[in-house]
């Protein structure tokens, strides 16, 4: 069976990358992770990729000098590897339109809230959960969406709600949202998108 070639872009711990790796062969059958790219050389996600035998690359904006050069390098690496679908899994840098426009409906992102709440520029990682707690919402969740030029503004693919409980800290809430939503939704959404692309290609 044809498998869509996926690149996962990461910056940190990589638990969502791990969920994708673990889903290969079960939930995720229409695509395979061919490459993991990080914008942070120290990201633990890179270790997870290496343990799973997946090729890795590091692209540093600081070394390249500009956003333009960073995105050009990223594109070059993705093209070299024949990447068809890009998954942002805790990738903590915003990509501009000159990058996103090259991959319409081919970039997915997982965001740790129910978009349109607590999203957009400045809302990432624990900050999202802190904002949800500060607001006092009783339900939060995760969203997987296509990426376009608007931060967290692309078409929604899947969402799942998660309860906020009394006494939650950002860390406790983050973990619950990951366990109950992100790690389930992301592999499922990746499968849906890859299966659809394979159908179009056949
Ligand atoms: C995840 O909660 C992900 O949804 C979030 O960062 C965390 C990364 O964890 N992403 C964003 O906030 C993007 N706006 P991980 O490295 O363990 O997958």
C-alpha cells in the first residue's frame, strides 16, 4: 500500500511525536513518518525520533539569520525527502504565508485548546492552559487544524473537549488535555489526511 510521506516538526519534549510514532501500524497506516525536523538542537523529541529509527534534521533560525532563510532551508529539506504532509507537533515558531502557501491543506497543527478560544500569536504550551485557568472555563480541549497564514486560523479537522477540574495547575491540565485529547486526535487526523491524499494520488 502507498504511504504518504510525513515530516513532523518539533521544538520540545515530543510527546505528540511519540503518539504518532506509536500509532504507526495501528491508527496511522496511510502515512509514515519519514523525517523529524526541530528548530531546537536540544529537543528531546529528536531522541524519540532516533530511538524509532527516523531520520532527523535541525534547522536553526539564529544560524540562518532570517525567517526567510529559515523557511527556505526548511522547504529544501522537506523537498529533498519527498515530504507530502507536514505535522506541527509542539513546533513553537510561526510560519509565514510564503511557507504555508506552498503546502495548502498539507500542514496540520495540534493546539491545546478548543479553537477559537485561547489561540493565536502568544498562545502556546503552558500559556494556553494558564489562560484557560485564568478565564475560569470549565471545559477546554484540543484542536487539530490545517495551517494557513493565520496563526491557529486554518480549517478545523478535529476537536475533543476535556474537563477542567478544581485545583488544576497549568501542568496538570496540560497533561490531561494531552492524554485525553491530543495524543488520540493527532494520529487520527493524520490518518484521515493521508488516506485522503492517497486516494487522490491513486
Ligand atoms: C502540546 O500541548 C501542543 O499542543 C502544544 O505544545 C505542546 C507540545 O508538547 N502546541 C502549541 O501550543 C502550539 N501552539 P510535546 O512536545 O510533548 O508534543
